[in-house]
């Protein structure tokens, strides 16, 4: 395959368990060197999608290409080039120590990272001689990340890389993922954390019930649709029909409760200035005025009617 083929290309992927479609016609494209975050609630189909890319599950239909290859038929060729961090962590080898396990994985690789240095990067130097079964959940996650990276893969799949990590470990992991990007490694990660997707990904794909409900850069996603809103309090029953005439086109104004107002639209300095000027012209004092920007959480809620951590 040509060197310029995508890191991951999925077209119309379907995977059902019984009559239930865990992945229902999903397509995605990750360019080489790109960082894609799959964001979605429990059961959205993130792990299923990722494990199909890793060659651990078989698609019912659709096309899946990883580094231009077939994840199952070309598994042997892909293994040294792809790093995998499973959602359920390190599993099996639990009697070994963290350091032994990492050395073992390194011994399979042509040009591995130095295991001791990598343990340090993931903050496990002190726990290096602890049997894996005695590591805490967060430490196991970090080991699992180190195992995914030790062979210097071109592409890594990270299924909830920071689940169960304390804030400091989480920051460290973000730093590590940022470094991967600098090194040109392609990354596909899943997360429930909006800030994580926002911080790390070039492209965020919001999935729900096995389908893509939105995708774009974090900035594009939060800009899409009604961009933001302004809340304020004032005397009840303002003439909102007149206010709307004064506001930039596309803005809306509501009074969800008497004396509480909500203006939605593209939040610009003009919108704010027009709103306050209109209130002044009506001799109305706008109080507790607050500009609220849409977050990815709002976008998700709008798209699916559900909270992310449903
Ligand atoms: N081996 C399996 N057998 C039967 N059903 C499965 C299996 N694996 C996943 N499912 C179902 O497929 C759907 C998608 O699961 P998946 O693990 O891909 O979701 P997820 O987005 O990774 O969720 P989470 O955020 O909880 O990790 C769920 O309804 C799940 O119950
Ligand atoms: Mg999962």
C-alpha cells in the first residue's frame, strides 16, 4: 500500500450482536499523523469499532483499512506497527512485574523504547518491581499505555486511556499523547471526557447507538448550530418581539420564566452591545448578565437528547 494511505479508513461498518447493532453504518477517516477522538456514552459502540480495527472482532459488513491493510487478513504485518491499549487493561500476565512485562513486549520489537525510560515517562518507576496484579487500577492503565507504546508504533488505539487515573496521571498521559502527535504517530482514542477530546484531538467524532451523530474539530463542533446564549434578569414581560428586531439576524429571545431572559444566537460583541443598548433604550436594567458558550456537552445533548455519561 502507498505510504500516503490513511492511518484508518472505515466505510459503512456494521457489527451486530444478535439483533442489536452495536455499530450501525459508521464511517471514519483518520489521516496519517491525525488524532481522532471517539466520544460517546456507554454502549455507543466505541470499543467495538476500535477492536474491529485492532483485528480482535470481525465486522459483519463494511470496509476497514488500517495503514492500508486488512486488520484480520494482514494481522501479522500490522502487529509491529500498531499499538493497542485495551479498555480492560493488561489482563493475563498478572504474576509478572510491570518492568518484566514491558521488557518482554520490548523484546518483540525491532526498535523499542528503552523500557526503564518509558516506565519513568508513565510515572511507574517506583512500581516497576510490583507484580501487575498488585498495581492499582490507575497504575495498570499507565502500564497498559506503556505496553501500547514500547514498540514505537506508527498508529495507536487507546480505549479510554485515562479512565481511572488521578488528575496528575491524566495530565501526564495527555502530555504523552501530545508528544506522540509531535512524533507523527496517528492516534485513535475513545473517551467520555469532553475536555480530553477537546485537548487532544484534531477531530472529534460523536457517536451514539453505533452511528456518527457529529464530527469536526472541537472548535467546529462547538461553533455549529446556535453558538451560545446570553442570560439576564430584568423586569418581567419585556417586548421581546421588539428586542429581536433590534438584534442581529438569526438571534432569538425567550422569557422562560417571568423576568428571566435567554437570548440565543451567534454571541459576538455586537450582539451583547445591541442587547444592552436596547435595554437602556427601554429604561430597563439588565442584571446578572451572563454569556454562556456551547460546550461539546451541549452539542452532544442537542444531538442525542442524552447526557454523555448516561
Ligand atoms: N461481545 C459482545 N456481545 C454482545 N454484546 C456486546 C458485546 N460487546 C459489546 N456489546 C454491546 O454492543 C454495544 C456497544 O458496546 P461497546 O463496548 O462497543 O460500547 P462502548 O461505546 O465502548 O461503551 P463504554 O463507554 O461503556 O466502553 C453495547 O450495547 C454492548 O452491550
Ligand atoms: Mg468501551
